[in-house]
């Protein structure tokens, strides 16, 4: 049986990436630093997933084992030497922590004439595999020529909802049917072959990363900001309120129009993506997102290239409607959370300098411009 090594034995690793690896026919070796997760995998060498959208039907993931990368580095290096695919789900900020050991494992493949291994960082980050490859080079454990001799390094775009769950008398992981795993086709050993079943193999990953940020992240954040000004505390309650769901949909449709113009996505594909990856996904049973969590760091989220102003700017570029997105910016400027440093900073700045100055400072929309005037108008309506 062919082998896949996956760094990260948390819910995303076991419930998302390993699910697809298992369906592709791999024996999976998990690598983690948390003893409890390593022991959990090794207890029965299998675990259960529960399909939320199918009445929590059980799916068993077997042929798995786990190593602690701190206590068993040699076993990890050996597994890397046997792998056809290596993936990660450790959070982008932790990629430099796993890079030295991964680099040693890949170095051990040099000169052995093995087929090239496919290495992919499956993180919520722009071009995460590039980040991982740079971190391996920075570790000084391997050279770029050696890395390129033994492997290929496609970037990915990833998204799936997973929860801890207990059903049918077993503990396991609940997973939603909707997911996204977009993989750079051009960086594969053979662009005609698919190392992971269920992935979407694409020629231009940037457009799929933009699609995720400008629709999924956009719709999620706007649900929090629209809901916050109406007194809602849970995002799912916002999306189950017809008039607010209509507003979220309207904003995402503006984003979609800009994406279609910029990248050539079809309207049908984007409408389906919206309903599947946002509306159905974020209203599935068991999910309860606090508005305070989803709306946190509003300064980042209304910055020029992020999830709300980014698509608004794209629409402006093509002369498309963007008022609903800009209303979302105004709602974000009303986000109050004493425990969120950015929310505190934003409210302090508005109190001292006025909303107009805040729009210029935090969104980059210039005073007197169309977007500036719409944001200010919508903000004053809320006031």
C-alpha cells in the first residue's frame, strides 16, 4: 500500500486531509508533537468520521499510525523516505517548526533514485507550500537543488468545517460535505495524474485563493458585521434571518461579479460556490460562531486588499455595483469588542478623528471618492 505522511493530527488533519488521502488509497502516517493525539491515532490505528450532511453516517479511517516528531524523529525521517505524498495542516505559523525535520527527511531521499514525492502545505495561507519550502531552506538542512531533486511543491487552497463529535457510541470527528482543496496542477510530477482524489487541480491557483477570500471569508465576516449592528450574537442566527441572509447574498454577488470579470469564472459556478461554501456550510447543524470571534480584527478585514474592501475595489475597477460591500465596511466600523485590540483602536480613532478620517486611514478610500462617500453615507445611516 502506498504511503502518505501528514504533519498535524488535529481535527483538520484527521477530518479533512486524511479523509481524502484515505479515499485515495494511502496508508497514512501522522506526525505531531502532542502525545494525546499520537496516542489517539495509535490506540486502534483507526478512527471515525461522522458525515453531518448524511445523518452523521460513520466513515472509518483505518491503516493509520502516528509518530511524535520530538521523540521519534528517526521514524518520521524513515516514513518520509517511503512516502509518495507529504501534506501538512499545522497552521501556517507553525510551518517553520516542522520544516527542519521535513528537510532532513527529504535530504535522506537524495541520490536514491526514488520517484519524486509531492509535498503540499494544506494551510489557510496564501501560497503555503512556498512558505514551507523557504522554511526548509532556511533550516540549512537541505539545499534547493536537493529539494528539487527529490520532490515537487504545489501550493493549495483549502477549506472544510470539522468538529469533535460523538455518535453511534463512538467519539470522532464531524465533517461537512462541502470542502475545497485546490492544487496547482503545473507543479505536479505529472500534471495528468491526481495524487489526491477529490482535489480540484487548477492552472491558476491565485484565482481560487481570491475566490475563497472574496466570497467565503467575505460572506462570513459580513454576517458578523451585519448581525452585530442588529444585536445578534451568533452568526448562524444572522444567516437564518431572511432579510439579513439576503444582504449577505447581495454582497457576495457583488464580489462574484468582480471575480467573474477579473478571472472569467462563470456566474453559475460562483452562485453554486456561494450556496455550498457559505450558506449551506455555515448553517449546518452543530455550528455556532460567535459574532465577536468572526468579526475580530476589523482593521485587517476592512483593509484595501482583504475580504471586504478587496472585492469592493475589484468592482470599482470594472464599474460594477459595490454598495452592499461598502455597507459591510460601515457595519465593521460599528464593531465594538473591548477584548479585541483592533476593535478598540478603530473605535478610539473614530471617536477622536471622525468616521471620515477612519475611512481614509483604514480602507484607503480617498475623501471625495465614490467608495468613501458610500461608506460614510452608510455609516451615518447606522448612526
